[in-house]
């Protein structure tokens, strides 16, 4: 399903991602697939957490992964990121990956600027560029980092802003975000989606794990990992 909606906008007002405007009946070629997960199955011991899961996301699309606690969402994202292997199935990736883990992802004893520089340098950015890009993104989430405060002293929501920024900072083609707005206040949640929409419009491929149903109308497709029938209560 390749529908594309803006918040508060009827589904048919906006063309599918990557389609051109105002060129008569000539449609632009479909944007390339950046992430394709096919038949992903994962077992931990004798327990099958994922059973033949498929997901295909193009450039300029946002996919949401939903499902109950323990449904295998984080496991699936880790497999997409190449952090763990599936028992069967494969993941094909076109481009570089930025990954925001569900927990952790920041360093207690580093300051926000030091995070920006560390992750930015690791992605080929110059020191000053990395710091200013990190600060720009922080401002986009309503945060002005105190240069003296270490990450361990940040509030939970602010630390999560840092976590999200680190995934996005490198300018990667594919962003895999595992419950990225945990602890965000309402304003930051809105700001976050603004950031995602801007990234989407620049052709990024974004996969977001989410529990918030009101996010659903802002994405191009939804992968629901909720187990069905006999798979429940596992
Ligand atoms: N390394 C592991 N070893 C054994 N079991 C694991 C491992 N990682 C995850 N699991 C199990 O796999 C299941 C799916 O875990 P996962 O973290 O992917 O769920 P989730 O959908 O992200 O849940 P939540 O909404 O709580 O974040 C859980 O039952 C979990 O305990
Ligand atoms: Mg999870």
C-alpha cells in the first residue's frame, strides 16, 4: 500500500512519494527500493519471534512497525540494521543506515557536543560541521544543549532527543528508529514528525517503530507484527 498522507490531510490530496507534480499524465519513475526484508524468520531458542516477515521501503517513504510488547519489533529492526542475523530470510539494503536503538545509544560521560562530534566524525563530517549540525537538529526538537552537561544528567526525554539526533546526524539514506519519541512531550513529538517529514521529502527511507496510533496516519505503510491466532500468548 503506497498511500501518503500529511497530518490532517485527506489521503488522496498528496501523491505517492516520489511522484511528480504538474507534468500532465507522465508519471516519474518509481523511487528505488532502499530496504527490502524478505521472509525474515527469527527464533530465540525454540521460540519463533518472527515468522516470514516482509517489508519493502522505497526512497522517500516512511514505514511504521507496530505490534504488542514482545511482538519482535526491535528484533526485526536489529535484523534490518545488520546487528543480528535471521534464521532465514534476507535483507537487501541500498545505501547507508542510521540506527536509533530503543535503549541506550548515548554515553553517560560525554556532553551533547562531544556526542555530535564523535558520531559526526565517524560519518566523515568535520568537527565544526558535526557540532553545528547536531545543534541545529537539537533546536529543531526544541532543545538548546548546555555545553557543560554530561548525558547522564539529561532528562529522559532530552537524552532521547540526543539519541535520535545521533541516528540522523550522519545524513544516512535509511533511518531505522526504534520507538524514537519515548518520553517526548507533546510539542517535541510534533517537532519530531516535522523532522521526519523533511527527511522523507529529501528522499530518505525511514522505518519507525511506534506504539502511538495517531502516528499511523502520517506514514506510507504499516507493518503490524502483532501475532495472530495460535501465535498469541507466546
Ligand atoms: N537476545 C535475545 N535472546 C533471547 N530472547 C530475546 C532476545 N532478544 C529478544 N528476545 C525475545 O524476543 C521477543 C521479542 O523481543 P523484541 O525486543 O523484539 O520485542 P518488541 O516488539 O520490540 O517489544 P517492546 O514493545 O517491548 O519493545 C521477546 O519475547 C524477547 O524477550
Ligand atoms: Mg522493542
